[in-house]
C-alpha cells in the first residue's frame, strides 16, 4: 500500500480562544496549506471535546460567522455540555 504523504495545515487568523459565561473554547478554522480547499470549522472545549461542522466553508470569514451564529443562538453550552456535529 502506498503511503499517504503528510500535508501541512493552514489555520485562519480568525480562530482562537473564546470565553463566555465562564467557559472557554478554542475555535479552529483550517484547510490544507497552499490549496483552494474549503475551510473546516471545529470547536474544542475545555475537556478536549470536539464539535465539527459537517459542511465546509468557501472562506474563513463565513466559517467564523457560522460559529458566531451558533454561539449567539445556542450559547457556549452547545459546545461544552455535549459536543455535537453542526
């Protein structure tokens, strides 16, 4: 079987730590470096639970807006209590 080469990951500067209501999550927006691939959105909570969006995003700003929309509509607990796919 042929080996799959490792590829570098490009992270958006829009990602980072977000704290609300005493909870902090880490927002990761990423894609393969030097590619035109769409962006993936993932949120990691304080216990290393991962929430990953099933859809990808045309640009990192749209990905961040999807995170903000979920945060504003469902609160930070939607990421902390029981991480799910969005």
